[in-house]
C-alpha cells in the first residue's frame, strides 16, 4: 500500500482529530448521563416503594382470606342451620341460607351437604357470582358430628388480586434492573462507543479517499512543474473536478500554454530575424552583379557585326534568356529586400470592419496580379464582418500587407482548381471572447496536414516560382500584433488561414 503524502497525512490527522474529540467527549458525557438517568429511574427509594406496595396488596389478600375463614366459621356455628340440618328440614334450611346471604354481602353462595355428600339445600345470588367482577373464595365448615357440612362461597373484588399480580411482576422486573444497573449502562455505553467508532472509521476512510484524490492531483501538478522546469512545455494536466485544485490546474495549464506560445513566438521571431539578415546579405550580393551581367550581354549583342544569321539568332536568344533570368533575380532580390526590411509593427486602435472594407478595395488589383486571365468572373472574393464592429490595435499597413498575401495565395489556389470559374474566397471578421478572428478561406485544393505546420517557415514553398516568404511575413506581422495564425481546412474543403489578435478599445 502506498504511503500517504504529507498533505494526505495532515488531512487524515485533521479528520481523525475532528472525529475523535467529539467521540471521547460524548462518550464520557453520555456514560455519565446514562448512569444518572438510569439511576434516577432505577433507584433504591422506588424499589422500596414497590416492595411496600406489593406487601400491602399481600396483606390485603391475607385479610380477605382471614375474613372469609371467619365468615365461614360463623355460618358453621349458626344454631338454626345446624338444627335444620340435623332435622333434614330442607325447606327451613333453604330459608336459613337465604337469610344469611341477605345479611352478608361478601357471601355469594351457600351449599349444605349431608354425610354422604348429598345436597340438602343451597342458595346463591347470581349478581355476586360474576367472575369477571369478583374473586371467589370457597370454605367448608362441619355442621354436625355425623359429617354434614356447609360450603361457603365468598366473593371479593377482582381488582386487588390483579393489581397484586401486576405489582409483583413490576417489582420483580425492577429488582432485576437494579441488579443490572452497571451492566445495562456499560452495554449502552459500549454500543454507543462502537457506533461512534464505526463513524470514525467511515470518516477516516472517506478522509483517506478524499485526501488521495486531492494529493494525487497535487502530485500531478508537482511532477508537471518539474517537467516545465526542465524545459518541457508540452505538459498538460487534466482538470476533471470543479474545485480549487481544478482552478489551480487550469491556471497551470494556461501558464504553460502561454509559456509555450511565448517561446514559440520568440523562437520564430529569432529565426525570422536570422532569415532577414540572410535575405539582406543575399539581396546585396545578388543585386550588385545583375546590372553588369545584363549590360554585358546586351553589349555583346550590340557589337556583333558578323553576317552569320544563325549565330545572331543564338546570340539574341541567349541575351533574351539572360535578360529574363536577370528580371527573375531582380524580383527575388526585391522580395528578399522587402522581407529583410520588414519593420516592427506600430499598433494603433482601429475597427477591423473598416479595415476589411479598405482591404476589399484592393481586391481588383490582387486579381489582376494573380494572372493574365483572372477576373471577378473567375473568382468570387467576398468580405463579411460581424455587426457592431470589431475593435483592435493594429498596424494597418503591415496587417494589410499580410492580408493581401493571404488573399493573393487563396486566389491563385482556386484558379488552379477552378480555372473555368467557380472559385470562392471568403474574408470574414468576428469576435470570439477576448479575441478578434480574421479568416481567409477558399474552396481550392487545400494544404496537406503534414505541411500545415511548415507553410509559415521562410523559403518553404510548394510552387515552382515561389520564394516561401509570403506566409513567413504574415506570421511575423501577426506575432508582432500579439496574436497567432494557423492553417487548417475550410468548410468547403480548401484552405483556411485564421488570424487571432486581441480585442482593443477601438478608440
């Protein structure tokens, strides 16, 4: 198992402290409170009160039983009952029993039996024999020496017996609770403690999981920072969450991207500067001998006085070739000189909508320079701008030169693909957050993906008569506008050059 990082250990310690302190405090307080509450409900005074209540009910029942015995003894000694029993006078005996029932409210029934157990007489009051309301007690007493006896069925309220039973059960349960006070409180405390430990364990698990998620992302940032320190600016740390670490990650990625773009810009400008110095020297070295070469060839032709027509024709062709190639070299020297003398941009506030409208006026000249057979009928060049204007800080002259180069290249590309018409070039301007976007797209053959990253390099060209300086000039101009330019495929399948420069205040 991987050892937690420093920040992970700190987070875990914080979670443990936050969880354990309330656990310890609540356990001690809960144990004391539970014992106090338990002892308030289960204390010796209440126990003694319950015992006295049970004893009171017990004494009451014993008193009822003693009273029942005394009542039975009294009836057994009743003279009339004993005499009528001895005489076997059933009717008189029955009347004696009824009188006794009327006189004694606690007697429910009387039965007199002879020595053989035969009932001589009986009497009862049904209202006193309701078992749902009364508790029945039966007592027998002898009436004579020959074995005759009277059965006295006495009634008593049912409630005291039930209360006695319930009081006994409560007193028994209470006694058990008193005996198990320490055990019960300990069980509750340990149960509570176990539950709180489970909460702590879950909190610790969540803390470890959360800390690892945070520390893992911080570790990614640390490794990425070391890579950037070693010069690797291709680093990108994924920001998957929506929190402060994600904001830090995004800020780090933005910083690396800005560093990468700044380094690329600086390196490109250094490379362009070296190429400009090379172009300046090359133009100087080539320009000087061009005029003598052309004059010398023309002088040779002018001084020939011979009559050999074939030789004269060959000489004229040679002079024409020299003149043509000198003109080509002069054009190259002119482009080299122009590239070498490319000034730094002086930015001023302007509206790109007005700028593009000004550029659109030079489109006829661009079409004428694209070829002797090109015209508006061959290529449809359109300019579109977002309503409301697009303010920016630009060097109008240099940016126009860059845009002219892009439009001229686009016109030449669509003329190659659509020589009989149907070529389209679209120049559009719009906003995108804090950037102004200036697109030049066409429906020409497009630029291969493997060449899209090289087209801005000086002297890289796919044309036989190209110098490879046009797009290099474009990129240098845009970089000096603190922007960027890239090449990709347009919606119509041709090439699209997208220029991004920061928005300005337009004043």
